[in-house]
């Protein structure tokens, strides 16, 4: 304690011995050292943060689980940056371990199925393995649907049933979707989800899938979908044709400013068309002709011979070969002809691809400000030797003519990309061109100077403080350099322009006696230390008016007098300056 008191006393004495300017500089330097040390301590204590998983965007549900896991582990130095987490770099391993133990690490697509395939053992029943893999697949599909930008939560359940010894099973799937706040689950979103779920499970029919919107309770199944089967093909083809037509039209309208474009396409609802035409000829055609001829010759013997049993019995005896005179012969000829004829016919089979474009219309709206831009450009082309400041205002008739020309030009360019129209239809009428008044956007109010300065100081006050310290340090160095530099004593050496030979001779002893009650004692009665002579008096016989003394000698003597007796020095200077005037 005594040591501290001694240090304080020495510091106080040192401070009191300084000149006023040196005291101010000392105070500034002490303040600069204190503030700089505070900045160093603050920067050393400030925790360096980094984004977890390289700036991974957590879903709201995953973010809640991650915060719960970190809170359970007692880690509270994290910061939320939107849907990202910032964690201390020095404690990164602790935060990752807490998320892993709390099962809050964001899952990758397919991670559940990969984990299911790596799990289990060879003693596990086949049905258990199949069930585990199916559950993992459902989790992966739910995770994939949940990553859609308009979905907050999704869950997919799948089930199949096999009756008896049927070779095919009946499968069903249900999808539960919770959209994000501010989003609406449209029928188009539901159809896309149902199609994706159908492709994820083999043998699953579109009619056996249902999607429920958890925010409204509305559900839709494949059977109740109005765009099911053939109608779904019509809807997809319609969208495809409209997108292709819109892309072509946007390319043609790129130079007309902020154009508003709407496309409508009508398709032939026929999916497939086949026709067969049968036509018969006027006369039959012979395809087969048959001719048959037959010649017949017959001989008849007359009755005769010996009567009785012997000639008429069946005995084996010779017979006479010669005919009798009463035999008769007959000959017959026959001829038949037949023809086969058919009527000629012509068959024509025609098959057409369905969903052909029946009609397409375009509705275009261009901003009215484009007319002024087009007029200025046209005026510059017609007046290349003039500047834009010399442009003349457009007349109403010229404005109307320019407007009609632009609309006709747009109609002509867009009609070329439209599908072929029905015979007798004017293609130009299928393109409608209008304009709209594009109001200038009002600029946002600019912040005032005070607000700008306050916001700037709120973020840059540290830099300003450091610059102030640097400026104070430079001022201190400048002041020290001026004090330490050699002074110019030419004015003092010359006696400030006062002629010494005209000055009154001042006796130092008499001056000392006039200002002291006793030799070597000041006005308060204290003895004067370090003064030569008896009791510290001034040396006798020395006069400041001595012409042999130079300005340098007077300076030294006066400095010595100031140290020994300030009152005497003040009196001396007062008398000297007063008499010289």
C-alpha cells in the first residue's frame, strides 16, 4: 500500500511539475492508451462466428429441432440468420455433436433408404426387411416433397393388399401436405405430387392416390381429378403449346418495353382419329370361269336264245359273243359353263394424330411510354444533324399514325408464328394489340442527413474512434516536436529591440533589498536557497545596464533571478520595460 501511495505521489509531483500544455498532452495520451486497450480487450473477447453447414437453409421444422437439440446441450451462443444458424467457430465440434445426438442433422435425399439397406442382418425375416425398406422409401419421398418451395411439411403413406392367391396386389397411397404461410396448394400442385408419387411406387395407379391439404382440409384423388386420363393429356398438351408460343412471342416483343402478353390455345379434344372408306365399282368383274363337257355312248342287246333251264341257268358254259340282229346303240354330249363375278370396291384407311391445335390467340398490351421513345428515335433518324434537345413535340395526328403503325407491325410479326388458321379465318384478327398507361414509379423518400449520419455512425463508430485516437497521437507528436526543437534566441539576444545604452542602470542589490525584508529572505519570510553572497543576496556591483554584457548574459542572469526570486525578477522586468518606453 505504501508502494502504491509512493507511486501516486510521484505521479502527482511529476504532473504538477509539467507545463499546462504538457499536462493536456499527457491527459490525451493516457485517454488514448485506455481506449486502445479497451478495443484490444473487446476484440480478443469477441467470439468469431460462422454459418453452420456452409450456410444451409433449414426448414422451419428442422430449425426448431436444431434449436431444441442445442438448448438441451446447454449451447446458447448460436445466432439465427433467417433460416440459417451461426455458431462459434471455436466450439463447432460441440454444436455438431449436439445436433447429431439430438437427431436434428438435416437429412439428404435418399439417406433413409441407404440407412435401411445398410441395417438388418441375415437372420432377419424377409417381410421385416421389405417393410423397413418400404418405410425408408416413404420417408425419402416425404422429404423430397417437403423441399418444394411452397411446402412446409409433407408425409407419404403407402399400403398394398393381396387377396388370396391373386398375382397382382392392390396399392394405395395418401399424401398429407402442409403449405407454407402465404402459399396455397393449387390443383396443379396436387397433380404434380400425385404423378411423382405414382412413379415412385411400382404398380401404383393414379386413381388410387389422394392428396390432402392440411391447411384447408380439401383433398383430391385420382378418381375425382377432372383432368384424369385423357383430359390430363389434353391439359398437358395445351400447356406445352402455350409455353412454346409464349416463348416465341416474347422474343419478338423484346424491344417494346414492359409488354404484357397472354396466350390462349384451343386443341381438338380428339385423341386419335381413324377413318375407313369403302367404294364399289359400277360393273362386276369376273374373277373365275369354269367349262365342263361330257360325252356318253350306250348299246342295248335285243332278247333271243333257246328257252328252258339250261340256257337260263348259271352253269359254266360257253356263250356266244356275236350280237343278235336286234342290238341298238345311243350317244349323248353335254357341256356346262360357269362364271364367278364380284363387284369392285375401294377401301381407304386414314389415321390422324389427336390433340391438334384448333385455334390460338394472342393478347398484347404495350406501355404508352414506348410511343414517345419510338417518336424520339424516329425523329433522330430523320434529323441526324440535330441534337435531341431540338426535338419538336409530337402532334396528335402524328401520334395516332405512329400508334397504328406500331400495332400493325406487332400484329404482322406475331401472326407469322401462329398455327395455321381454319379456312376463311383472318389470322390478323387472332392477335389483339392494346396499350396501357404505365405510371412512373414514385421514388422512395430519401433519408435525412441526420438519419444517414446516425446510421453511418452506428456502424462505423469504432473506425471514427480509432481515427480520433490517431489524430490525437499525431497532435501530441507535433507538440513534442515543437517543444524539443531549438528556439530562435535572436530576438532575445538583441534585447527585443531595446537599446541597452539608453536603459537605466539597475543595481541588482538595491532591487533585491527593495523586494525583501531581509537579505536572502523572500516576502513571506522564507530563506532563498542557492543565492550567492551572504544570506542568499544577489552579487553586488552587477548592473543590467552594463554595456559589456551581451543579450546572452542578460538571459542567463535573468533566468537565474527567476529561479531564485520570482518577485524580484518581475519587478526588474516591469521597471526595465516601463523606463524604456
